[in-house]
C-alpha cells in the first residue's frame, strides 16, 4: 500500500516513499531528507578546499546535524502574526536538530505589507540566530 500523508496520496506527485534504493536497501521514506544534507556537505567541502575562509551556505533542505555545513532558512512565509509566532518554534526545532544558524523571512514573504507587524517582527528577529528580510512584491 502506498504511503499516504493525511488523506491525499502523494505517490502520483513524487517518488514513492516506499521505493527501495538498491545499494542501501533503504526506503525513500528513510532517506529522502538526506539529499539536502549531502548536498550542503559537498558544497561546503568544495568551497572549503578553495579558500582559507569558511563558506556560508544557506538552504531550506536540511537533516539533523546539517548545521555543521549550512544555515537553515525556514522558507517562504506569510505576513501575519501566526507566521511570526511559528518562526519561534521553527527556529527552536532547528536548534534541537543540530542546526544552530536558522532563521525566518523577517516581516513575511507573501501578503500585504503591515508596518506594525513588520516593526514587531524586526524586534523579534533580534533574537534569531540568522535574520534577513526577504519578500515577494506581489500581493496574494
């Protein structure tokens, strides 16, 4: 039986999570998120060999302990108070998973600009390990 997330089967949209990788005999379900970790690791090692300076790599695709190679960005979010609150838990979760340099799009990415919300979000972001403004100019 295919893996079903919630009520929506996803086997028709992506590689089946039940697929078995021949060399490791592991399922896609167990290995899927390792791709981002291995990609960050390889990019880090490439740039580390090219320079005496430590590289800064920012990604959304991470796995536990990826923090030794890359910073994690929580992804595009919405300009509302709920997403500002979600960012706190998201960053703390990344810290528990061994990714200390994590952050959210300060002020939100999608939605209408709200000066009061943006000011509060900037105040909150002073406590983020990684903070940046990043927004979409179109309104949803």
